[in-house]
């Protein structure tokens, strides 16, 4: 049987005008800012008008650690949202926007797959409504204003050696990780060493995702620490007088983007990906608004549950006052076999023993999620090569973990393939059995928060950090930032900081390379192992195969 590609399926979608999708949610046309016929932004006025309504149920979709075999977290998120609507529930999906960097690198798109997609898929993965460009511009405006302030006399007495604010670009470009700026003489300013991060790692991105409205956005932008004086006192973005202009650039980007699934169900696509180096969640504005508009909201968090779900619980839920009612943990038979030691080329052959060996990774994630007091259901994302015996092995294993696994065929069948999952998830969410609590309290010292995550979630024996890192954390505590949560940046491929260490490793250490204070976003970034905040392209980037064909259509994107 020959399957159509994701892009072929998306192009054949029978989309409804976006005003009709908005009407399903009770959003009048006057509160939708259309970007063409199939996507629109929702006005802040409308968002403000629904804040007194009761919340629906919040369902988080997360996954095991990613493997080259694929897991399908976004595909499952979309399939579950469609499945809930198919069984008569009023539900919508909230996912994150796509970064151009991985789209042209190796990851591919971020709109789902098969018969469980959000459309317009091509636009979502190529510029969309320009939110990331606005974030890039706002971030780099601040960069320019810092250097300009120093050039024109440095009234704030910024120590040029202690400018912490870097520049950003929404592209994978390893050559920009460490740079020297302002070469070429007096007219170009004062030379200094700096560098670029990818846009999704920007504190501006995190603030956009966590801010409640434009006023909160500007306040948070002003709180960002961008440099220090010689006496180590901080310089804030508001000292540079950049927060107002940055807010202007971000005004439209703050508004959630309304689109639709292949089955014409509503979806908000808003906020930043990359839970390996950022907090990797859909925006607070999108999620909280969706909870006011529907009875069930299905959202996702990036990469495996050790990164995305942990940050969703400890950062997003803490900051926004949210509590998930149920967690869906996505796994595939293929990924279980890879965790069990099978090479990618051999995944098509039945291997129940390898499935059983690889289930340790799945079991670790189930246990981790339960630490937050939230019930978890495993969604087995079906591939055509899966055998009944392999599927049963996962179902049996999950039962030993005190949970349940449900086979899902949404990639092939859309909502028809997730009705069983949707029914069970709705039952759990409606039962009100979740007793959500973050992993640590605000009052816990910063280093102890890092240790709590490393030992409880990664199951490491220790956290290794030199005196400089520990002194910096203590200095931030003394400055009043000790209550902030932790955002760990590490490889997504393993519970450890070694990407080749699959399964459920124990006895490992977590080396902390650097810590960064995101005072505006409201968390401390802890960079571990060899993770980079500016990715590089692979040996053969996806961009080599992307082009426009004779019919004017994009080829090679998916």
C-alpha cells in the first residue's frame, strides 16, 4: 500500500474559512485578524473578555526520549484533539510554532503528520505569521541599543567585559556561536567577544510565551538583565530604554494564531519550541484562552518528558497557575526496539525481546510523571511494521507500571484511530483524580533545585558544578532571585548528558557548564554537558532537497 506524504495530504485538505473556525469557538469576525483565508490572530480584547469563564480540562501530551525511529508527539496531540471532537467533546489543540533552523536542518516540520495534521502546514513551517521574525527583531534591537549606548559615552557605566546579552537568529549556524563584534576602527564601536543563539533560546521568546498581556510583556522585558557594571550591579533593559520599542515590535506576535486540523477542528499555534535549550511550551496566552473556550485542551511540551513535561510542570504551570488533569505519554514500538539496542536498519523485523529491553525508558518516564501527582496514559503511536506481539509486550509492561497503554492509529485513520484514547483520557480528566504539585518549592535554594531535577528526573548520582557556578547561583539568591525555577538545557536523546546513553541509565553525573539568569522570563537556565544554544546543520541538511517545482509548489520540505 502506497501512502501519501504529509505534504500531499495537507494540500488535499478541505479547509474551512478561518472565520468559520473562529465561530466554532464563539469568536466574532471583528476579533480575528486574518492572515489570508486560513489563519488569523485573536485580539487581546477578546482574550480579556473571556477571562471570567471557568477552565476546561488540561491534557498534556509528552513522549519518551526521541530516537531516529520517530515518536510522533505532535501527531498524537492533533489526533487526540480530533478524537475528542469525534466522540462528541468540545476540544481544541494548542501546539508550538516551528523554528526555521531545524526545518532546514534535520528535524522536519512541526504540524503533525499523516491524517493528524494542522493546516496550512507549509505556511506554519515557513515564516507563518512572522512571530519569530518579530522576536528576532526585538531581541536584536536591544543588542543594537546596548552597543549604541556604550558608543555614545556609556552613561550607565556598563562594563564592556560583562555584557551578557547576545544576539539571535532563527537558523542553525554554528559559525555564529562565538563572535567578535565592532572590528574596523573607532567608528564601529568598541570590540568585544559575544555570540549568537537561535531565536527560540532567546529570553524574549520565553517572555512572550509566559506573559499574560502587553503590559506584563513590557514589564518582563524591562526586567531582563543585559549587562553589569564594574561593581557587579546589574543593567536592565529598561535602563537602556528599549522595553517600549521592543513591546511595539511584539504587539502582534503576542496574539495567538488560530488555524485548524485536517478535520476542521480549531487549534492555537503559538509559542516556542526547543525544550532542550528553552522551556519548550505553547504560550500561556494561547493555553489559558483555549481553556476558557472549550471543555478540553490538548497541548504538548517539547522532546521527552524529562525535558518538556518537567518544564511544563515546574515552569509553565507554576507561573500560570495551571494544573494538568491527565498526561498522555507517546511511545512507538520502533523506539522501544532502538532503546533495546536494535539498529535503525533492522527495526522492521519483529523483536519482542528488544521491545521488552527498551521499555525501561518508557517506565522511567511513567514514574517521573507520577511524581507530579498526575495520572498518565501511554499512547502507542502505531506503525505498519508493528506486530501484535510487540504491541502486547508494551501494553503488558505499562500495566506493571500501574498505568495503561492504548494503541492509536491516528496517522493512518485520523480521529477514527484515537477514539479509544480520547474516551479514556476524557474519563480520567473528568474524574478529577489529578493531584498536581511541582517537583520543588520556590524556597528551595537554586543548586538544590538543580539537584532535585537531576536526581529525581534524570536519576543521576550527582551534579558537578565548579566554584564559579555555585558562587553565581548564591549571588543571584542574595540579589532576590532564589525563588526562581530552573530551566535545564541538555541533550534530548538521553536521561543523562550523554546523547548515546539510551534506555534508563543510572549512576551518571550531570556536569553544569554554565548558568544564565533570565530575570524577565523568571527562571535560571542551567547549561549541561555539550548542549549548544545555537545548533549546527547536519552533514546533509534538509535544505539541500528543498526547492520550488515547475508547478510552483514546495518540494522536499516533508
